[in-house]
């Protein structure tokens, strides 16, 4: 059996190596930012299941993402945590305006991908984007992936940074569907059906356990609208160990996000939604 002292030293060494610059000290969400987000967005939403958020980190939030307000609401809800939102590297992180906002909230960036979209969906995406910077980045992503040029170095760096932050008790916010649903542009849909999720959050959870020998709680959240009112449903926290189905961990958690949504918005996960009965964290 591994000694606690050895595990503690391993985690400390990992943190020294992989904690991102500018995030080496813990810091709760900026009070001014969280207060503004609460006033402008969270108070306008109907929030259900707030008691399902663990009292303290570490934990991972996985949510669907179909417009610009999910992050704002979550920043308000997570004002008492050291929380980090993961956003796309090119479309968000390098954007002249969004990039500033992402750095202000101490967010992380992930390699961009549109691999889950059909050619028709990619064309529709380019047609509706009005921001020239964003359109150019989308086009570059499409061309790079069509040419088979995939750089995994950014993904490895993200996983290591994420695990290091979790290991000291921080919270991660991840949108597994990826960047294509970051709507904001004129003509974007007000609702959507859930798309197949990427595996990044499950890999982060697996690597966290390898480092700490502990399971990190994962909380599914569904966002949708009824009329003009934003609905936020927070599901039960659980861990990868609770998945006793034949589904992959990614599909299992995406199914839990689907469980929080109206049936007509569950999309790819309409037949995979099942909320676990687990103890509170």
C-alpha cells in the first residue's frame, strides 16, 4: 500500500511542474465579475438542483452549451470556488475581446475541433457566423482537420494543467460538445439537440485518479429555455466508478446532461439518458 506521504509528495511535484502560470495561487472567482454575472444573468434564470453542487472542490462540471450565457451563470453559481472554464484556443482564447474575458476569469484553452460536424453543418456554421475573426478561425480549423493535421500537444498540456488544478481543490467547467455551439452570432438557434461529446473531461478524470488515487466528482448540468426564461438543471454528482453500464464514460455523462433537458433537445443521447442514484459529496 502506498504511503500517504509518498502520494502527497507526488501530487506536490506534479503541481510544481504543471500548474499554469498565473494560476499558481488559489483565487476564488472575481467578486466583481461574479456579482455582475449574478445580477445580469443568474437572477434571470430558474435554477434547480443547486444543492447537488459539492460543498468544496475538486469537482468537474459538464454542461451543454448553446449560447453565450451558460458561462456567465456558472461564474455566479461558483463564486465561492476557485473555478476555471475551458474554452477553445483559437476561437475564444485568441479572440481580441473574448480572449481578454477568458484571461480575466482565469480560464483554460483547449485545441479547437469541428470533427463531430457533418460537411453540411460546417457549411451552415460558416454561413451564419458574422464575426470575421471567428469565421476565419472556423475555416482554418476545417481546412486543418480535412488535411489530417492534428496537433495533440495542446491537448496534453490542457490535461496536465487541469489535473494539477483539480489536485489542489479547484473546479473545472467543461462543455463536452465543443466550440461549434458558441452562438452569439445573429441567426444562431435559440435551442439545439445535444450533440456527441468529446472525451476530454473523462480523460482528465482518469488522469486525476492516476495521480491522486481518488475519484473526482462530476456534475452534469443542462441549460435550455422555456419562452424567454433560461432553465438550469443541476444533476447528481457522481464519479467514473459509478458507471456500471456498457456506455463509455463520455456517453454516460452526456446521457446525464440529456436527462436534465427536455426530451426534444436530447438529440444524440435521447436513448442514453439515465441519472444515477448516488450519495451526496
